[in-house]
């Protein structure tokens, strides 16, 4: 079995983990020839590599978000694209989002302001059941985030394309229910894939539906958000803050206003990183199933883009 790998990460670590998980496989790293590969493992692959993969049995994306593959015209038409499902990312995402939600719920930014002003003043407490947290996207990561937030007793709301039932979460589906979903989300967490249907979804119209003083946490993809619209709503005071992990251009350009905006906290796309050993274990198990003629999960519906 022949594997071709393209990673922007630590090639030696991927090589070692793959050799251990799939002994006997021939493993090569692009730009080695890819034309006779049985499987490709890729992250942000160059178009030339995809063009060479005409005979491949499956293309494994080394992350959860597949927008770099799904919209790529050189992707072989019949090839299955398979994404990572959790593989150690759900726990990391839950940690990140719980931090962001608790930070806002316990008003740590306001206490920091009070500290700078030398002010000793307890603020009135909000009951968790009166504090709405809205999760856009109830997939693998959205569900993990909801489970992690559940014990705090917040009023959890979730939005997805198709209707879901999630214990402890009020669920909403489709464009027609988006406004109702947004109306009570004091923190809005974005965990949607970037697709033609979601690009620019977080614009002025959508974000204005959030209650005054809401915060936005974008841990999905930068292009879901219209940056200028978010900045305008932060500047007007309609939104109280934003915690952003993902951006239109990464690294975030030095001149971007997000860097120094007093109501923006940002991190360099680290909410949930791909863990090599966990990812390789998942991919190797799927390759073994495919070789045995068995079905696998995580196959991207290319017409939906995720
Ligand atoms: P999933 O595919 O498991 O879940 C996607 C969810 O979004 C589903 O509930 C789906 O609805 C919903 N959805 C998709 N399109 C729409 C739409 N048009 N309207 C409403 N809901 C929609 O993805 P994951 O949970 O695994 O990952 C989510 C995203 O998180 C990734 O695509 C990636 O961009 C991002 N990510 C970011 C990381 C970081 O470090 N910042 C790390 C890992 C991932 P339905 O279930 O009905 O289909
Ligand atoms: C992913 C990511 O999609 O790391 O896995 O952003």
C-alpha cells in the first residue's frame, strides 16, 4: 500500500507515527511522485498534488475543517475526502470555549477594569440558567463543547443545518430559526465549517440579533466572520467582546485592528491543534477498514462542502 503525505507540520513525527501504525506501507512525502498512491494524507495541499491523485482510494485531511480541499477544482472528482473526527481536538476545543464562556459569565474583563481603577466592588450575580450560550454548529466539536458546558447550568442553545436533539440544549435548525437562536445568546460560539453557505454568516445583520453586551467566540474559520461588521458592533457597544482564534489571513497581518482592539482577545489558531499520534491512529484504523471493504465515518459530503 502506498501513502503520499503533505503536511505543514513536523514531517518526521508523522513519518514515525505512520510507520508504526501501518508497518509495511510505503510512505512518501510530497513532492515525491504521488500518481500511484493508494491513500493521500494532506493538510492545505498544493493543487499540483491533488491533480496527481487521480487513482487514489481516499484523501485524508489532517484536520477537521476541509474547506481547503472541498472547494479545490483540481480535486479528483470521484475521490473520497475524509476528515478528522475529534482525534483529540474535542477536549482542546472544550477547554478553550469553557474558558471564553466563563471569562464572560464571571465578568473578568470588568473586574480587570475595576482593578485598574483601584475599585473594590462586587458585581450582581447572574444565575447560570439566565445566561444564554449559543453554539453555531452541533457536529463533533459543537457537541463536545455543549457537553463540557452542561455542568455549569447555562441556558445552552445550538444551531445546525438539520434538526438535532442534544440533552440539555435547546436546538434550532436552518436559516428560518437563526434569529430565534441568536436572540438569547449572551455568548455566541462559532463551530461551523466554512462552506459557500456559511461564508460571511457572521455579518452586521446576524451579529445585531445578539442581545446587547453579547460576546463572540470564533474558533471555526476566519471567513465566517465579516471583520469590519464585528469591529463596528464592538465600537458601538452593542457587542462587549470577541475571542478569536481564526482569521481571514493567517498569520493575522500586523496592521489588522484586531491586534490592538481593547475588546478583542486573540490566539494564533491554536484552539484545537491536530495531535499526530491520535490522528494517525484514527486514519490507520480507517485505512484498515477500507482495505477490508468496510465503510468508514467522516467522509465529506462534497455537495455540502463539509
Ligand atoms: P462537523 O462537520 O462535525 O459539524 C459541523 C456542524 O455545522 C454540523 O452540526 C452541521 O449541521 C453544521 N452546519 C454546517 N453547515 C451549516 C449551515 N449552512 N447551517 C447551519 N449549520 C450548519 O465539524 P466539527 O465539529 O468537527 O468541526 C467544525 C469546524 O471547526 C471545522 O470545520 C473547522 O473549521 C473548525 N475547527 C477549528 C479548529 C481550531 O483550532 N480553531 C480545530 C478544529 C476544527 P448538520 O449536523 O445538520 O449537518
Ligand atoms: C482543523 C484546524 O480544522 O486545526 O482541524 O483548524
